[in-house]
């Protein structure tokens, strides 16, 4: 493209340029006339008489001003500057490039702005050939309004909110294709702030992956996994299933994995609940045998007629089990399920108890001695159970504070 002939607005003579406007003339002086002034300190041109005193040094309070710090830490662009660039785009003064859209419309722009704002468009301009002094770049597959919003953003980073929301998907594609990261961040932010719905989440996911937006992609996947039943019946899912079966398979694996994790969490929650109940039973057993609870307790315990019944939940169920255990007539080992459970509780207590000599729980020392006769397999099972109960105890804390709230 031939460079247009530019008429310089500045005359060749410097003195002629400013003398007419400011009435200032620049004349040459002899160095011999200047030297005596610099050498004679008593001259009338002495700087001590005519030059004002310098301003005081900025105080510490001024340098620490919060507003001053904010201005020094970031660049502030006045609204007037943005308006100027926006006006330059809208009026297209001196434009040398046309952006052609799908419907045949053309948007006049400046090659220098496009080259600075988008390296991809800059390369297109280098490769394009000029026709009648203008270059042409075609952006197909995108509505005219989306292209107009995109080019306007390149000039001033200005946009209308309604237009941005309406064409956010097109603008995300354009910002990625032409490497405009600032616009890409704006599009992703709008999509993340409640724009994604069940109907368009599949389309947004595919677009996010094609446009290298991992955070947006993760948000879409989580939304699909969370409400898979509703999203899998949308039209977007059906189209994706037909044209991109690999993505469908990947999402199904995510759903299965999420369900497995959910089941695993529920299973661990139930297991922890059982271990907590066992720990509560251990503490309630010790409470009954040592302190006395309701009508069950040590033989040397004297109950008062006005004694309030214990309100600790574990004591009630354990009291019923103790009563049955003391009066059960079934003597066959393993013949009675309730008695078997009581034996297990007594043995679990004996494994946790650290003072079997003075412990008031029945058979504590006896069961402690009997542990040495068990097989390694049984011992491993009991060791694992004890570790789980102890871990539950550490997370729950001492029972004495809780029991005081119920009694």
C-alpha cells in the first residue's frame, strides 16, 4: 500500500512557528556576553535576587497519603480518554481498514489500533493486500452486532452491558480466536455470574474447552454432575451426545465417580456414627457401674428418693440391656443376641480400660487376661475396632461435660 502524502502542519522555521502565535522570537546570543554574568556574583542578574525559593520538601504525611499510594500503584485512565478512543472508533476518522461481517456490512477501523490490540489481527493485516488504498478483513459466522461490540472493545474497552450479555458466547470465541485476553476475562466473568442455565450449560462447557477456559469448564462440569437428571434431558445434551460422544462418555464417568464419592461419604458417615454410639455406650457403662444411674449402679450406692433420673440418651438403652443380661436364662454361648451384644461391649471396654485393677465394670480384669488366648485374626479385628472407637472419642471429647447437661 502506497503511503499517502502527508502535509506537515509545522513550518520549517522554528522562529516563524511560535512568533505569530505567542509573540516570542528566538535570537542567537554571543557567549562572551553571557560569561561575565556567570562569573560576577554581584550582577543584577544574580539568581539569588530573581529566582524564587524552591518549594518545601513534601511532608511525610503527604507521601503516605492513601490516595497517593493508590495512584502510584496502578494506572488511572480518565473517562475523557476512554470517550476519545470510543469517539475515534465511532467516527472512524482516518480509517484504513474495513472489517466485513457475515451480512455484508463493513466497519471502518484503523490498522494501527488493530495491530496493537490483537496480534492475530496484526498478522492478518500484514498478509492482506490493499485495494484502492484500503485493506479488508472478514470475520464470518458472527452477527454484525457482536463484531461491532468486539471492535469497539479493542479501541476503548467500552461496551454496553446488554449487548455484552446478549453476545457473550460470540465474544468469548472472538476474544480467544484473536487473542484479546482482557475481553476474554470479561466474558468469563459474565458467564460465571449466573448466566449459565440448565439449558445452555452443555454448550458453554464445549465452548469453554475450545476457548481454553479451565475454570469455566470446571463450573459447568460441577453443574452437570449436580443436576444430571434434568440436564441430560435438554436439547443441548442430545446434540452433544450425537456430535461429541467422547465428551458424553467423559461426563458420564464424572457422574459415576461423583455418585461413588457420595456413597463413600455416606458410608463413612454411618461408620463414624456407629463408632460414636459405641463410645457413648462405653462411657455410659462406666457411668452406670461407677456412679449409678436410675436404679442400676454399685451395690454401695445409696439413692435418694428425690434423685432426678439421668437424661443421658445412652444410659436408657444400656440400662435395658444390663437388666436383660442379669436375668437372661439362655446359657448357650451365642444363643441370645442381646447377651452377645453385652459381652461384646464388656470386652470392648476391657480393651479400652487402662486401670482394670480398680475398675468397677464387671469382668474387666478377667476379659483383659483372656485377650492373650485369642487368635491373631480375632486380635486384629478387635485392634481395628478399638482404634476406630478411640478416634471417635478424640473427635467427640470427654463425656463428663455432656452428661452434666442431661442430668
